[in-house]
C-alpha cells in the first residue's frame, strides 16, 4: 500500500520488461493513486502504441518507484472497465485541478487508462 504522502509526488518511475529485448525499461510517468492505496493509475497518450503499454501487454509484471520506494506491480489496460472513469478523474484532478463536469482535455478523455496493482515493497536491488 502506498503511503498517503507518496501519492502527492509528481512522478512515478515505471519499469517494464522489454517485450523484444527482455531488458528493464524505465519511464517517468504522471500517476494517481486510488483511495485504496493499492492501485496506481496511468494514462498513455500513445495508447496501445506506447512501448511501456506494449511491454505490459506482453508481460504484466513490473516495478514502480514512488518517493524513493520501489514496489512490485502488475499492470493492465482498463479501457471499458468500471475503474476507467475513476482513473481519468483522479489524474485530471491531480494534474489539472479538475473537480466536476467534462474532463479538461483530450489526454484526460482519450488516453489509454492503465492500472498498476501494487504488490510487495522491494529492497534496493529490486527483490522482495
């Protein structure tokens, strides 16, 4: 579970496994945390074309670092699922101050929503 203060961080660092290379691939991402503290939401402006989304589709196991702490995670696209509106709204609220009504921009309305379910906190070398 992500501590409340970590949810205010501006970025997370998502590490996926390259679908072709098999090597770690890290990207800096905007994120929002579900009130349950166990799920992070991301939006991919490149939708399914983004490397990190394609990597998660091939291998959903990932790592995510927030505020200097790394967690095991499992990622998946959630387009069309009940959590999709929540993901969009949480990200729009965090980064654009959105509170209600239509979402503020194309990114918030059209980007591919992805959920990362957090697992164990990992130590410095990425192992549990």
